[in-house]
């Protein structure tokens, strides 16, 4: 593998490392913010809302500082209002994804959570197989089978820890959280693919910070409606009092930085590297959780991480489609409808 083809410059490599570290610690911070009973004593939806609002402010400030001869932010939004509407689709999906992260991390430890998130590779492949008529090769099916088996081993490990008896194991494996994390995977697949498509096609000539403004403005609106649907707008000011915990603040700030870094990742690198980064997250998360939370690294965990990493490596060599971001605009636009994101 030629590394200069993966990382065209130092900035790209820095973005790659930041992406991994920030995502690992997001799961760690959320886990650390739980009470001894494994629940959150703060409004998690409000935290997601504030994170999106912070992303919006950061993106707006960065656009203003870098705009040069470009129109001011209000004129730019009005001029590209159609792109703003397009971004409602990934924004809504990411709204579901971010809120489900708190729900699923209340049940799974960070290592189990990130292992099960790798099942999104399978979901992405199935989407391309059935919706986009993209035929998978034999090696792709083998890699997806290994990945699925690796996820099942880790899910069995988590269920064994939480079960009181043998009869209770299967009910803990196929429970509401298993469905929830796979719906989270589904949202990630669709949102990531559509977001990368917008970044590189319809928004290819639009400043990346302005595209971030569109994304996070829509996200703020989506999360506002979630707060309204949950009936939490009436207590929103009271809920602010519970957000003074250091880990809650870290979650909010880290989430905002993750969003900005992810947009740079999708703009300057590609989704295949994003998949490769996910494999590294597993190893780092397991080590960090062992050090901070004394979460034992079982043989199930080691086996699962090895299988998932092997599967991701196989998938990396035989991707459904490997988008080359170094191509010019004319060549780049054609295959982007087939970009894999997870």
C-alpha cells in the first residue's frame, strides 16, 4: 500500500488521527458521564442540541474568517438555499444517530459499542447490493461474513456478562438495544453516503464551512423538534443546571469538534479510509476502557477485534467502490453516487 496515495499531505494524516482519537473519547466521555446505576442524570437530547448549535457557531465563524471575496454568510445561505434543503436528509439521520448513541452506550460498554457499530459495513454492502444493483464479489461476501461473525462474538460476550443464567443470554443478545444499534448503523450508512455525495457533487463549488453551516443549521432544527416531541421544551432552562458536569461539557465540545473533523475527512480523504479508521478505534477503545474503567479485555473481545479488523482489511482491499479524491471534478462526479460511507 502506498501511503502517499492515502494521505496526500501532512494535514490529511492529522485529520485521520484526530478522527480516530476524538471518536474513541466520545464513547469514553459518555460512559464516564453515567451514574453508578448506568443512567444519565442530564438531558441527553439537550446535549446533542447544544453540540449541533456549537458546530453551527464554529462553522459560521470559520466561514466568516476565511470567506475572502465571498458573500457574507446570510447572502451565501440565501444564494444556496436549495443546498440547505438537501442537507435536511443527512441532518435528520445524524439527529437519530447522535441521540441513539446515548441510548446504546447506556447498555453497552464502549468496546462492545464500537465493535457492533462495524456492522454498518455489512448494511452498507447490502444497500449497494439491493438498492444500487452493485454486485458483490466472493471476497467481499467472505469479508462481510467474517465481520458479522466477529460482531456476534462480541455481542455474545456482552450478553454473557449481563445475564443471570443460560436461558437469559439469548434474550440479552437479541434485545431492543441490538435493534437500536443496527438502526443507528443504518442511519450512519445513509447519512454518510449522502453527505459525502453533497460535499463532492452538488456542493463541490461551495465553501466547506458554508456546507457545514447548512448541515448544522438543519441539525439544530431537527433536534429542536425532537425536544418538542419529547415535551422537554418546558423544562429546558431547568435542564441546563444539570449540564455543569465536566464530562457533559467534554461530550458537548468533543462532539462539536468531531463533526467539523468528519467533514474535512469526507472532503479531503475517502470513505474507505473511514472504514480503516474504525478498525483502529476498536483496539484503542479496548485499551483505554481497560485503563480508565477496568473493563476486562476478554478472549471474546480479542477474538472479536481480530476478526473485525481482518474483515475490514479484506474489505479495504476489495471495496464496493473506492472513490479517488485526487481525480478532477469531471471524473470525480460520476462514481460518487456509488461511494461507500459508514
